[in-house]
């Protein structure tokens, strides 16, 4: 039997999750690597979560993890991936003084992902994502310009025309303030998406997200596809 089928025996291995996601913890990071990722001297431990498929999903899960632990976000990077699809992959690094905080942050993030992927609808033609939090924290602030402590939403649509109609509907539906606009050559890693983020009153943010989701799904259905959620929708 191969090592892959036997599982990973490294003590640093924490676990896996949907989206070809893996979580690792390093208790005492090599000094040269610590300098390369510009980590403060007081942080010796990191937790790192990487995925082939994910962007907003993982940022939302990381936001929950950092709010629940004594960790800081050292790095969030999107990459051109989705295993050849239209969107992103992602890497998130948590930093802490105590390795148990890093490990717990990774565990929480992996646990949260199933719910986050319930808000991602996919088909061969593209995908629709809508994400919401009542109180944005540092992961969303760093990755998507979320105002700290405010209700916050993300809409993602692919191909890019789907994302544009979602963005337009979201902004017209309720009184929300746009925080970030990203397109194929601006603010993304050259993905075939349009992404916006916005904040405001909790009810307004939710109304905009629901309307944007329905618009995006309608367009994909008009392309002859039936988008299905990758998990159990959370709202």
C-alpha cells in the first residue's frame, strides 16, 4: 500500500477538508523561512492551510478561526488554480507564540469549510459564491478590505459576466457600501471572475447577497447549466 493511502504520519499534519484543502502546523519555524515571510520575531509557530479550490470560502473560515484563537494572520495569498477552473486557490498562514493556538486555528478553519462551501454553486459553465459575516475580522480585512467589526458580504461570479450582473444587482438592492472590486486583470490572479465586497447594516448586506445569488444562478441556468451547492447552504 502506498504512503498516500496509509495517510500522513508527520506530527505537523492536522487534517484535510473540501476543496483539496490541507492543514499543517509547524511548532518552531526555521529562522530563514520566518524572515522570508516577514514574520515578527515573537512568532515561532505557524499554522498553514492551502487549497486547490477556494478564495472567499477560505477567507471566511480563516476569519472565524482568528476570532476564536490567539493568532494573527501572517499571510493570505490567492493563486490561479481551481484545478483548471475559473477561480482561485488559496494559502492562509496563522502565526502565534504558542503552537497550540496555531493548531486550533487550523482545526477551526478546516471545520468551518464545509459550511462555507455550501454557499458556492458550481457547474461546468462557471460558479456563483456569496458569503456573509455579521462581524468581519482580520482575515477578511487583509484579503478583501473588510471594515473591522462590520457586517460584510462577498459576491463572486464566473465567467466574469456572471460576476458583473451579480455585482450590479447587489449594489442596487440595498444600501451597502462597496469595499473592493476585482476583475480578471485587477485584484485577482487572472481568474475569469468578477468579485465585489461590501459592508453595511446586517439586513441590507443579506438582502444584497440573496438578490445577487439569484441573479447569478439565473444566468448560469440560462447557459443550459444547473448549478449545485458544493455543501449544505447555510442561509
